[in-house]
């Protein structure tokens, strides 16, 4: 039984999200929650909330599910379109350059296999 949770348009760069995702890939769900609780990275609270949501989705699908059997099977971060977060920075000689803020789609799948 698989359960999926997605966090779309998160205001963090893909590179920062992937460092935290790499920590929990393939781990037990309870162990991953404890790791994320004490990880001092900007993406840790986002991924913690996402993992909690995936666990809740799994419990809705199967109420007799045991948390100790859940494992993170798939987790990945993709670049989201950042056309909403474009900013301009003044440069020399009256010019301006564009500053694009990073946005991320994070997908997490847990299963009890």
C-alpha cells in the first residue's frame, strides 16, 4: 500500500531541498521524522510537514497501519516555474538584471512493503 504527498511551489531552491531529501531517502518513516526534527537546514521543516502528511494519507487509506512498517520509497524535488517570483536588481549605468527566486515541487511516497 502506497501513499503520496506533494508540496508544490515551495519557496526554497531545488539544491537546498535535495540536500535534506538525500538524508531521508530509503529510511523508515519514524526514523526520518526524528532526523528531520533535529536537522538544521531550511528545507527540513517543509519536508517534515510533507512526510507527516504522507503518513496521515497512509493512515486514511489503511486505518490499521503500523508506523514502524512504513518506509520512504520515493522522494524527489523538481524545479517549479518561478515566473511569479521575478525580481529586478539595479546595476551600473542605469541597467537592471533579473533575480529569479527558486521554487520547488517536492514529492514523497511511503509504503509498507
